[in-house]
């Protein structure tokens, strides 16, 4: 095999001018395990959920700390939802379901779609935990919330 054939991939990267790019490649910074306490509830929830997907045990700790400092129902609901999602990631389905249902209880009644989503997540967790009766009960709550949300939108 000739040297030209071996260098062909490098030549293709360098391009016809024969020079490498001048700017160095940017190396992404690793995500911090800390979740910004000064963030608003939706931002904090998203940060915690992102952490739950990558490092569930860290997310559980963040969610527990968030819950101890939560001043509003929305914060309590967010902390519980994050904790539940982290439990799902480590296959703690039986522990996740009551957290989802508790987050649903802390979610205002006028947020029917969110309440339905949390109840459905609880139902899925209970189904994965091999509790079909509990799953049906949670999914029935989700259906009721969905109907309430639809009714409110039609008014």
C-alpha cells in the first residue's frame, strides 16, 4: 500500500489548501453535579431531571435537598417528581410511584394536564413494579385529570 493511500484520509480532512484549522477545538465542560439553587422552579426541575437521567443517585440527593428547602407546592412537586424519575432510572419502581402521586397532589388542580401526566407516570411505575391493581387506580386518576383538563379547555 502506498504512502499516498495511507495519507488520503488526512488530506481529505486538511482540505485543498493544505492547512489545518487555526482555531483550537472547543472541549465541552463537564456538567456540574450541583443544581443552581437560585434557578426558577421550571429551570431547577429541568436541571434535576437531566441529572436524574445521567446520575440518578446525585439527582436523588439534589431532590431531597430541594424538598427540605421548598417553600411552594410547585417546588415540592418538582422535587418529588425529580426524585421519582431518578428512582425509575435505578429501577426503584415501587418507590417511584408514591412520589409521582405525591407530586400530583402538590400540583394545582388547574394544571390538569400535568396532574394527568404525573398520575400516568405513577401508573407506569406501578405496572413495572408488578402491581396491576395500583397501576389501574393511578391510570384512572390520570384519565380523570385528562377529562377535567379537556372540560376546562372547552369552556
